[in-house]
C-alpha cells in the first residue's frame, strides 16, 4: 500500500491495517531478535578470542616485571613506580588465596556433586545417640556460587593488573611518569566522579541482586524439593523438560501450558483495558468545558493513596457468597440472596471478576499519566486541525491518539510486564482459585508468578521447578519487551513529536 492510499483510508481502516501489519510483522520481528542474539553470541566469543590473543601478545612484548605480573599481582606497577596500586593488586591476590584456602575451596570442591554424605546417628559407650552431620547441598551451592562470583571479580582484577603493568611499561618507554596517589584521588573527585558515586550501589546490587539471581538460576538445574531438602543433585534440564513434556501428558506440562496461556490473556486484557478506559476518562476530564477538573484528578489520586493490598482484601470480602455485593443484589431479588460465587467454582466468572477489579486499582494510574500527556500536546496542532475543518474524531485519530501512543509505548510495555508478574491482584483477590485437580499446585486464575509462589511455599515445595518457571517468565518478558519496543515508533523515530 502506497502512502497516498494509506492517507485516504478512514480511521477505522487505518486501525485495521496497522493491527494486521503488527501481527504479520511478528514472525520477522522474532527472526530479527534471534538473529541479533546470534550475532551477540558470535561477538562475545570473538571478543574472548581477541582477549586471549592480547593476553599472549602482552606477555611476549612485556619486560620481566610485566611477565611476573602474570603470576604475582602488582609487580609491574611497583616496578614502574605505581607503588600504591601495585600493593593493592598484591593484597587482592593474597586475600583471594587466603579465602580459597580457609573457606572457599572447602565448599567449592563439592560443587559438582552437591554433597554425598548423609546425616547419620552414632551411639557412644553409654548408648546415648548423637548425630553426625552430613553434607548440606544448599550451603554447598550457596558458598560455591559466592566463590565463583569472587573468582570472576578477581579474574577481572588480574586482567586489569596485566594491562596496567604493560601500560606503565609503555609510558616509561615514552619518557612519561605514572600518576601519583594524590593525582588519582583528585581524578576520582573530578573526571571519574561517576565511578566514585556508583561504586557502592554497584557493590550492593552485586551482593543483594546478582549473587542471589545466579544462585536461583542454578537451583533450576537441581532436584531441590521437599523430598530432597538437605541433599539434592544436579538434574540438568529435567525441570524444563517436565514443563514441556506434552507427549507423555505430564501434569506439570498441562499446568504450565494452561497457566501460561491464561497469564498472557490476563496480561493483554489487564494492560489494554486499563489503558483504553484510563484514556477515555482522561479525555473526559481534560475536555474543554468540564468543570472542577482539579477535583476529579484529586479523587483519582486519593484512590491511588489507598494501599492496593487493602483494596484487594476488601474486594475479596465484598465478593464472597455472603458479602456486600450479594447482599446489595438481594434488594433487587426480593430479599433473597442470589449467592453468586464471583470467585468460586465457575472459572470464567472468577477470571472476569479479577479483570474487572484490576481495572478499579489500575485505571487511576493511567488517568494521571494520560492527563499529563494531554496537557502537554501543543495547542497549535489542534488549532491547525480546526482551521482545516477536521472533525473531533479526525482530530483524535490524527493528533491525540498517535501522540499518546508514541509517548506511552514504554509505559505500555512496563504495564504488560508488570501484569505478567502481577502477584498482588491474583493472590490477594482470588488466591488462584477455583482449585482444580487437573493442575499441579495451581488454580484456574493462577498466573505463572503465583504458581511459582505456590510451588515454593505450598505443599509441593518444588523449588527446582519454581526456579525454572522464574527463568521462563524472565525470558518471555525480556523477549516480548525487546521485540515490541524495537519495533515501536518511540524507538524508530525519537524526534517524531519533538
């Protein structure tokens, strides 16, 4: 379709055309995404190859001090006059070896088996029992992960030590002197001040985010569960295989497919219902001639001010069989309680109820963000449209809607990912019910994140399977977010509405 033909379409035809184009472009978008992933992997291994090449060439070109730095950290820096930095490098190596000798190796040596010795009971000469503790796979995996992370950090420092030694060798050959401690300190308060500010937050992120993340990823490749609580083993991809074992009609696979399908339906409906309805209300509030605009916006802010979990728990009680909603309906039913089980046995009644309540807690956020966007659309655009004789519908489809979609595309992606992981609404409102024997530890309104919680904290306590689900949720969210954002106008044409 040419540009002229496209401009001659009605707004509804343009919407249908763009809607069709979006879905027809999905396969090619996935192709480009995985192609980019492939190029990234190739680039990664190419970089490793170049690193090894530089590692060897630096050794060949280096003097005796640089060569000795390959074994003893900091020798090259000390020899070239960068004493304080060389001492820091050397202390890093000493502390690392002390850590490995007195702590790290004790745990890491069992990393590949996760322990084999079970706890057993022995009796002394008087017949009194005492337990001899065996291996604890959890601690072995935890401390081994810590050791791996520390080793990776020390390896980076090791490479930096070699680069630093060779760089100062070249500087000396050129008649230059290395910077002093005072000069470096002043640099970290000036040109490298960003490093000074970010060092502590990065350290905390590494300790409290990256380390637990690596640990939980490794759990997905074990059989850690209620049956294997103290001693567990590596099982490879078995947990992932159980989730996709549709050939043998595995209960876990049936649950995963059912819950994943409902999760995507829920995420799409929850995202776009909040977006569209919030947009409509925002347009009504910001329409010229509407009085008390500040009052309406304030009312929605007050709605947000009530903690979400309070609203959800209250709605849960109101929607019970003898709750406020059924009592209210009884006044229209001749005083007889209809006893509608909004969150009971009927699957789709429960799901629709959850979607409607989600609108109550989600729409106010959209209204506030949309109101801010509407107030920032240049009035000149509307004035030009009125002069050209554009109708209100044409003005909305040609100016308001494209502008809002352009600005809010990142927000839409964030909301979509947030709804895939929307634990509160499902858990506090329906609790995942209605329950079913067809699923493994999940109910009919459970989404992947609440199923993961049930597997971890419920009767099954299948931590390995729960960790595998967490990895798949991340892959789904990351893939969809990258594909949608990279194909959006917000990404391709950043200056469109500037």
